[in-house]
C-alpha cells in the first residue's frame, strides 16, 4: 500500500518539470526563428550590394550613375520583402576609370520580432553588407 501511495504522490512531477522547462525551450525555439529571419535578411542585403557593385563596374557610355545602381538595388530588395526606403546606402566610385574600385555599402536596421519581450537584449541591430569590385 505504501508503494502505491508513493507512486500517486509523484504523479504531478512531470507537469511541474514541463512547467519549469517550457520557457527555456520556447526561448531556444524563438531564438532559432529570430536568427533564421536575420540571416535571411543579411543574405538578401549581401546579394543586393553585390548586384549594385556588378552594375557599377561596367564601363559604358554614358557611365553608370549612382541612381542606376540605386534602382538595381531597389529591384532586388523589393521582391524579397525589404522596403527599399529602410536601407541606408553608400555608393562610392560609380562611373570611374578602369581599375578603380566601386564600393556599395548597405545598412538595414533589423528589429527582433519576439526576443526583446522575453529577454533584455537590444531590440534592434544593424545588418551591414559591403561589396567592393574594380572597374573593368
């Protein structure tokens, strides 16, 4: 009879363990999701800066302008779900001579969706992508 009572008294132990571990498991899950979303945006930003630099190094008459590079970057960011107006840009060396570099730097503030409410981490980080290529 005592063994039966002992088993009954431990019947809620798994519920208590779940209640203690569930917040930790949820933070790990949301951390993975946040990291994946930030990594996706970083990949899009890197590819957009590369596309802008690739256009900028082409020698043409008239020379490629900063506005044309901006349009190419916007065309890449828009379909990926990033509003072009949220990305800060620095384009240096567009329309230069052969052998000089073109530098395209893009900065996107990324705001965490879930984690700032659960932890004390900063709610926004800056994702930066920079591409340097030489004129053809």
